[in-house]
């Protein structure tokens, strides 16, 4: 029997510039059969404070036989005729439903709807804005109704906090309404809640002109020895970010906004990292493919190239009917290592490539296979026959036997291929492992070569191909072999993450109340940073995932450190992980996030430093190794520190010393003779309070780290005096001239950031906080040391790079950007 609940409709008419919007509360329907409360109802004031109106409409349990659909109806007053964008703030992807206004056709919000932001009420209960679609409405009172799609026996779990109709772009920011600011801050801190960026010509900080007018308009990015070049012939470095299907799956308007905003911040490539299949491994999901095609087109218009990463073993859960033999016999369902020898999985892999790249493209004249803006296709993310996942507990016996038949003998797991495994194996183990390793390496390299040939010959793809990007069970002996297999493709890739210990359930991919952690600066031991990479002679290099995961109050160093050290090494592409907000403003704390102020607002200075080559390449150090040396397993190589995120740490990181700062290249002998210079652009200073990184180049000068304890820092003519215990201050020429001649100099000052209300006494998280992020107030003076008869014009900019007011040598305490003009 239906239960009708009469309620006072809470509706807010919000004024937006040249726009109309309507807001109504989910918990105030005119009629409904949802219960008055459920397990998902807010349990305390902290949870209520994160919801609009302090509550939401919620449901739980399963739909009982003979009961009606769960529904809610509302009366909505539409202020004017127009095409409106409809959004709702709901509980994650739970509660797929259909909706309509009046007697219009029903529309569906499916289970895999893309989430635009995320605010956690309590563990496993989050509120997310999702875009529902556009709707044409006449003015006046209209009915709006929703019905859950749950059939009898299926879950009724669903929560609705609020709905919003708007005729302009909507920027999800937790419980805030369009045009509203929270006004929340804390003592000694200022909030960062920028208005929507209108990309005004008045902005003094906009790096869109760094990119080509249209990405790929002249042709594909090409490999030229160990360099990347645009079709114009110009050498290029890519300052990139990772995005996912959650970003691509938003409205076209929000994808357009993301593309323009990234270009403004200095980004010229995105790595799309998501599966294109769902449950059926035979088929690419048409919606996901359409989203990818639109993403490539939107980025292309802003001079941004796309890197496609579509396969990761963790995205596949083998089930009966998939044709992947043996997974019904083991607990693990992820096909680690299988791609290199199982014909069924290889066939599926080619099917995904063909369906994605050869399909008609509604947003371009040609399919993605012949779209030069698709600069890179990655074959496999984080998998290898030489990592710890290559073990019998992960690979079914029938598959292991198949591999042994190819080899013609017994195959042993990855541990047996390490130095420790060989040493404990007795007489003959070394020779046995030499044969096995050579076989596996040729098998792995052969897969990469065949897949590349299929892409380029069969599908007509003209861009670059990346093999994979993984580590090994013993990097001193096996990583050079892993990278040897990558040489079947165009670019050598790696991944790396940095941070302090973070413990607790699911801490590998989430941040939760009750977790414990330690803040850690990468300046404590620079040689251990994941930016360092031993490069392969004749091949470009890239880091397609790099991050300083949350929580860590020292993340202001991330983008500048990566930009400076990658430039120093001549790395051609760095892709920061990961952009979760299409509006480049995170609503709450997440494990991997780039859209918090400490990172995204340092992008412009970091991008300029890296892409322009402000930090020149260091004199290379060469490691001579023949192919025979690699496969002997007796000549360990200097290697990189193993720097993995918590999700994939093995517990026995490499015991070999990492390389010091600089450029290191592995080559066949004889190594080129080089005249060693004095590489003094980057220096590190120890202070009583912690380390400081100094960058001293003609166009970029910076002091990063524990600046208060360092006292005044002189970098050439520039003096930086910062009273914040920790900060990153960068001085950057915006007109490509040396700073001492520049007519437009940007000063970027960033301290630590955190969501409002974040509370973690002693490193134990008690509250994750909420939107907005707040930043420690800046206490610093920057003297550029340029004296003339006329006073300079010093302008403070807002978060969008637009002039906010006059500035001075003493930086404004609540502004990240200042522009100095003589």
C-alpha cells in the first residue's frame, strides 16, 4: 500500500549571471513511499552538516514481492522557458532510477552514472552530484517524479539530497547551491572556493597559447630517437594529467570546461585510464566509447592530446562464459600475466582496440585510429611476467600448464627469478632461470610487437604505442629486462608514487575515518623519489602515473619537484595522477587527487618550467649493458627506488641504492663520451627544520620546503623570506624572457591545504572535513631585486588568474598568485 507524505516543498530560486536555476530538497517530496528514515539517514550533526537542508530522502533493504515501485514526486516552479540541465546529489551509484517532468518521456539514470564530486558522510556512505541530462521546460509549476528501477527482490538502497535545474554550467561543490560560497575558514587559514571560470580575456594567467590551436592539426606526434616531436618538427614535452571514464562521462559542457581549464593551467595531454568494457568482455560499452570520442574531440580543440589506457588486469574479474580457462579453480579472478600467452585474452584485447579505434566517430570525420590527436595508445597497464603477481596462486593451473608447454619445461614463479631465489636454489638454478627469463622476456616482447603491428598495420593507427609501465620482483636484475621488452614499442614508461605510511582498511585506494598516516616530504631523501628513471638509449621516456597521495600536508611540492626533476633528466612526458573533478576543485579528500589547491594551483609555474625546458637537461651518466649482460642475471644494474602506491606495494622494496639526481641512460657499449658540466640549477639545503629545494634558472627561480627554518633565501637577485614552516614559492617569467628582463613575472605561493574541518590529531583521522579546501595563510616577502625610477605594478590575482587588487612585495596572505610588471 502506498504511503503518501505531505511535506512543505523546500525550493530555492537562485540567481546566476544570465541564467535561471531551481533547487529543491530531496527529503521534501509532495508524495512518496520512501520510509521516513533508514539506515542511511544522517546519524549526527557532522553528517547532517554535509547535506543540503541537513537531511536526505533515503531507502534501504530489498523490494518485497507484491510491493509498488519506490517513488517520489515533487512540485517544481520553473521561472522561465528554456533548456535546463538537471543534476541530482545522491548516494554514489546506488539507486538507479527513472525520472520525468510532467508527462514527458521517462529518462533513466543507470547504475554506472559518472560521479562529479564526492563528500563522505561516514565510511561507505557518500554524497555525489551526478548529471541527469537536459530538459525543455515552460514556465510555471511542474511535477517531477522519480521511480527506482529495483525489481522485486532487488536492492532499494538509494538516497537523494537535492536536485538542481540550471540554464548555465553547474559546478558541483558539496551542498552549495549555484553561485553560493560557504564562507567557511579556520584560524590562520583561507578558503579556496573559486567561482566558475569564465576564461575572460582580463585574466593575467592563462597558458592556453602554449598549446597548438588544435592538437594534431598538422599530423601525429612522432618519435625522433629519444625525443618526441610535433608534426611541425618542434620538440615537445607533455605536462599531462590522468582522467577516467568518470570525467569523460559527464555532460559535454563539463568536458568542454575541463579541457579549457586544463589548457589554461598548462596541460597539453590527458591520459584516459579506464576500461571500455563492462560485464561483457566481448563488447565495448557504446556509451563509454562515445564519451571517449567526445573527450578526444574536446581536448583536441584546446590543443591537448590524448593518451589511451584501456586494459588493466584489475579491471577484469574472470567469470564463467568469458572463456578464460581455470579461474573457477582459484580465488583470484584477475588475469595477471595472461595477456602475454593466452590466445583468448589476446583476442579480447584486439577486439577492444578494434571496436574503440575503428568505430565511426560522431565528433570527427575519421575514427580514432586515424585521429592524430590520439597521440598514444597503451597496451597494458601494470602487468608483467616478472612481478610478484606471476605466481601459481594467481594463475590457474590449466593456464600455467599452457605456459610450460610453450616453454618445454617447468616454469617457476617470479620469486625464483630474483637474486635471492636463485641463490637459494642450489646448483643449476642460475642456468635454469637464465633460460626461463629469456623465454618469458621474448614472450612478453613478442606480445607487444604483435599488438603494435595490429594497431599500426591492421587498424591504420599512426600514433605512438606504449607497452606497459610496471616494476619487477628484483629491479636490479629484472627491470632492465622488463624495459627491454618495452622496446618493441615507441616509448619507455614507468609509474611511481610518494608518501608516508598510511594504514587502515582499504588505505591503498581510499582515505577514511580511523586511518592513520604520517606526513612526509619528498625532500627528506630526494634520491628515493619516483621521478628518477633510468632511460633507454634511443627511446623517449615517460612517467604516465605519478602522485603524492593523500593525506600529506607537503603536497605543495609535488608539481614543482616533478617538473624540475623530470626536466633535469630529459623525460618527455609526465602524467600526474589523477584529475577527479571536471571543474578542477575537489569537494572532499580523496586518495589520489589533483584538484586540491596545493597541486592544481601550482600547475602553471610547474608546466612552464617543464615544457619550456627552464631546467636544462643534466649531463648524462651512462650504464653500459649488453643484451648478454641483461640475461646473465649475474650483473645487477644500478636501479630506481621502487616507489609504489599502497595498493600495489610488495612489502620488500628494492635493496639497491637509487640513483642520485641527474640523467642516467642505459646503453650498449661503447657509451658516448661526454664533457661533464656543472649542473647547478637545482640545489638542496639542509636546515634544522627540514630540507629546502632551490631552483635557479634564468626563467624560473623557486624555494620549496621548510622555508622558515632556512631564513631569507637569495636566488640570484631575488630574495625570498618566508615565515611559513613549509611552503613552495616560485617566481616565473610569463613572457619567456629571463626574470631580470621580463615584463611580466608570476609569483606563486602555496602552503599546505586540507578540507575544512579535517581533523587528525596525532595522525589518526577523526574527520575528513568537507568543501571547501582551506590553505594556511601565506607569510612571505618576495623581492625581485630590480630597481628603477618607476614603481612596478604588482597585481594580486584570484584563483582563476584574474586581477583582484593591488599587491606588494609582502605577499597577500590569502592569494596564491601575484603578477609583477615593471
